[in-house]
C-alpha cells in the first residue's frame, strides 16, 4: 500500500485528507493507497470560534468524518520529518514510531507568537487553541470568588487584529453574565494595540469597528505596547510614558507564526515561518511534499500571498489532497487560484462587519453581517454533519467556493 500522510487535522489538514480520499475513490485506487492523518487530539477544532462561548459546538469528533471517508486517524504528534527518506516520526503517550509516506501534506497550522515580555508566559491567557479558550473561561468563572480588588472584573486584550477585536467585543457581555448583578457596573474591557488607530488595517470597516466597540463600552488604547504584566495588573508603554491598569485578566492576541515543523523542510521559509508552495501546493524544491494552511504560503491569486486564515486554509487543503493523489498516480494536478477575498469580523452583541477585496470595502454591517458570520461559523466551515460518504466527498472536491453571501448595504 502506498501512503498519503497528512500532518494536522485543522482546516487545511482535514480537508486535505478528505480530498485525497475523494480523489483515490474517483481514480478507483482505494486498494492501492491509504490516506492517514496524524493529529494529537481525536477532534477537529473549529479554531476560529475560540472567542465564543460555549465551546462545545466548536469540536468535531474526527472519526465521524474520517471514518465514512476511509481515512485512518493516527492520534499522535509528528515530531520529525525526514523528507529525504520520506519518513515522519510521531509520538504518543511516551512511545514513538515512524511512518513512511509516498506523499506528505504538512498542515500543522500556526501558533500564537509569544515575545519575551516580562510576565507574558505566566500570566496571560489566549484564545489561540481550544485548550487556551477553555482556560480563559475557567479563569473568568473564578473571578466572583476572588478578593474585591479594583481590577477583579477588568480584562485587557492586547493586540487588535481580528482575533483581539472579536474577543474584546464579546467580553463585556461574557463578564456581565458571570458577575453578580450588583457588580455589573465594575466590568471593564480594554483593547490595546501598538498601531495608531484600532483596526488600522480594516479599511472601510475601521470606523464601523470603532463605533461598535464604543457602543459596547470597550475602552480602546491605540499606540501602546505591552511592557509587562503580573497577576493583578498590566503595564502599557507609549514611548517613555507608561500606564498601569489593574486587571485580573490579560489576554494576548499578538499574532501567529507557522508551526515549527515547517522549519524541518529544506526550504527558505517566509517571515511568518511558512513553507513556500507553488499553485499545486507542492513545497518548492521538496519532492513528494505538499503543504497547506497556516504553515504554507501560496500566491493565492497568482500575485498576493495567502493569509493565515481558514478562508484560505480550507481550499488549500482541498487542492493539496487532490493533487497529492494525482501526483502519485500520474493524473493531472489542479492549480489553486482564488480571485476574491473577504473579511467578516464578529463584533459581539453589536453585530459584525463584512468587507470585500484586499482594500476591505465595506459591504454590510450590524445584524446583517452578523447573520452571515453565524452561517460561516455554524455551517460553512464545518464538514457535512450527515456523516454520509457522498456528502463528505462532494464537500471535499477541489473547487473554489463563492464568497459568503450577505445582504449588501448598497442593495438595501
Ligand atoms: C480566535 C480566532 C479567530 C479567528 N478568526 C478567523 C476568521 O474569522 N476567519 C479566518 O479565515 N480565520 C480566522 N482565524 C485563523 C484560523 O483559525 C487559522 O488560520 C486556521 O485555523 C488555520 O488552519 P490550519 O489547518 O492551517 O491550522 P489549525 O486550524 O491551527 O490546525 C492545525 C492542526 O494541526 C495540529 N498539529 C499541530 N502540530 C502538530 C504536530 N506536530 N503533529 C500533528 N498535528 C499537529 C493541531 O493540533 C491542529 O489540529 C482565527 C483564529 C483564531 C485563533
């Protein structure tokens, strides 16, 4: 049996594996090759929803999707890639072993960047992973039992990229739900970022985001950087000036870097640590290796580098899986090219904002955009829930979806 091995069962890895299984089925080669996927957890985490509560719906048990597709799940962590010997070392529960591959798809995703800021490692929370998001929520639930200090119900979110904005917009309501009625007025949420305005890169959505955060009573601190933090406070710096905010909760949303496994391939990584891949998702200069999702960089429309996003990770996976099988059996590979780009940012109880294009032109906002965001977070990015092989294979086909639909501002 030949083997197509996928590392990681996030958006890119799951769709790589399903797409590879679909292509094997299409070529009637299922008795000649297996698709195996290595992932530390038995679930697929819908990571983009980690700012939400409750988190249970964000987990998809992998066997419910991989089983019908005939993909083998190996619950383990990949530790080493030997791309010359075409072998991957894996570890699980203290034991290690190696797996040979004929085609490898690296889809191990990304991790939160953690610069060496005093106190960051020890005292900050994050929503980068399911575990991180659970830990944050568990901490918030302990707040009412803590001594009544000034910062008990203050949460400071550092980093006003999409993740930080989405979390900051949720936190006032989440905190108010946790605290006693008489303490609701003590809830305070601050969103800090080093750029000169909050949501600076959000084009036509920038003002919408500021308005939404203002109406949600989120305090904005642009132009500052995180200097240090401890269990009770955070210190923000602006040039020589510093501001100390008493806060029992500090959440770090400082950006992502590709998984360290990418550095094991003999390639020159991009500044985000990503493996350069061609239009067919082949790692440049590494025979037999494909890469997809946050640990890969493709020119998504032939010109612009892909963005670390599930928007790009899912189609990258579909094409990587398809092409790995095509390459193995001498079938024609398909180039990936996506000529549209959208950003849909959740703004908590206020609604959401939807932009299109790389310059982020405003398309819809408020409850209209929120309805679109709900569809994306609850349906569009999930594998079919029927558990039927034909539904799963249909969804895994190497085709580019149309942009999420929304009611446009200019059509109202
Ligand atoms: C809070 C939040 C909100 C976001 N919002 C959006 C959004 O609105 N829209 C959008 O497009 N993107 C959003 N993103 C970004 C998006 O989640 C990522 O870009 C996306 O998850 C990348 O998919 P991936 O498959 O490459 O990586 P991941 O989803 O991170 O999956 C990687 C998988 O690989 C596994 N893995 C890691 N190391 C190993 C190893 N050594 N061996 C085996 N398996 C391994 C992991 O356990 C995981 O299952 C958001 C991210 C966060 C954190």
